[in-house]
C-alpha cells in the first residue's frame, strides 16, 4: 500500500502529516449556508490566514477542511493559504446536509453515476473553484477525502443515492469517507457504507461527541472499527470541555484510543480573527493541557493528533 495522503499541494507521505486538526472549515462562501446561519460564512482570506499562521506558530502542521464541492467550498483559497503558510490542507469533495443547498441546485437532480464521476474527478484531476449552483473552473489542487452527511431524518432515498455515489468513488480511488452524523445516525451510516463495500478503516464518523451522555451509542459505533471524530471541543452550547475529557477517558478505558481524532469544527463565531470566542490555537493552548491534567498521556495525545489522522486520511490503495 502507498502510505500517502492527498493534500491541496499534492501527495504527502502519511508520516509527514504531523499535528493535525481533523475537522475544520477554513473558508465558507457567502451563500445558502450563510442564509441559514450567518456563522456559516468564513470568506475573508486575511483573517483565515491569521488563524492558520497562529496554528502553525504553535506547532500545527495540517488541517482537514470539511467543506465539500458545491456547498460554499473555496478551493482556490485553500490552496493559496496552504502555499502561503506551509500548513498542509486536506480538502473535501462529496456533499453536506441537503438543507445547505437551494432547491434548484444540481445536487438534487444529478444521477448517481454522474455524482460518482464528479467526486472521482475532484480526487484524481482537480477541484472546481468557488461556485455553488454552477461549477466554476477546475483548478489543479485535488480533494483528499469524501464528505458525506445526513440530517435528523436519516438515510432517506435522496441521501441513499448520494451515499452510493460516495461509496463508489471511495472504492474506485481508495479515498476515505468522512461523514457528518446527527444524534444516533452514525450506526445507520456505517451500515449503509459497509453494505456498499466500504471498509471500516476507510470511514470517519464526525460529531460522535455531540450527545455527551449517550455512551452506549458511542460504544456501538466504536465496535464497528471506524474512526471516531471528537469535534465538539470548545462548543459550550453542547457541553463543557471537562465533559469532553470525561468522554475521551471512557473511550480510552474501553480500548479505543487508536480510533479517536479531534478537531474544533469552527464557524465564523468561533474564530478569534473573525471576532469569535476561540481560535485555531484552542486545542493546543487550552484543551491539550486539560487532557494532561486529567491523566491523558503524551503518547495518547500523539495518537489523537498525529498517528491516528495519518492512518485515517490515507488513500487505501
């Protein structure tokens, strides 16, 4: 197997990924998402640059950007900020929750076959530049993961079509799938993708920590063998960081420290350069010290931030 990860600057040996935030949003076009929630607009290059440079100064090496094609992704700016800072960025193709697309968007009408071709082309040829309802010009920078998502309704007929296309693209290219989950939808997503032939080691289930008191569910997801993303750190409308640490300790005790990834899943109101409450320094400056205070070892933290991401985001071919 070729142990490499595809970043916007090209192929990167997995061993070179370094300290990684496994789920962020560095740029988000002023479009449908921002109409739903004004915090879902992150479109000032200089302000995002400031955040990424702060992350780099503290030892950050790589970031996974979870914004997919046709849903506010600004691929050309992801490439530009990676070039300017030296921070490696893994970009997403795929799709998000359907609420984030207007009624006339192409994603609603495109066939499963054409969706698969679109995802594969972004992984192998290059991403489309900014543009939602119409695909813009293609750039040379490639996507490195496939984003999928469901809403609270779960795996509806339209989502099934999208998930099948994502699964086919994953199997054709060896690219991992990173899936947005709602409360208790993760198991359904894992089963559907598994039935389509995607292996557990090629799946990352996001937001596993949104419902902090549902440990039975979290254990059920863990037992499938997928990677689990803890990305509700510093999101106090859900729970405290102390509660987050307690969940991590329980997952470690249950034997799953090799399957945990962490990130902030930032929005405009959670980036200090945009006037928000935290920033891309938060995990390094605030959360990791809290983990250490509660007995999480340096080796375990290295797994969450370096070793596990280097395996989770590899092309499996």
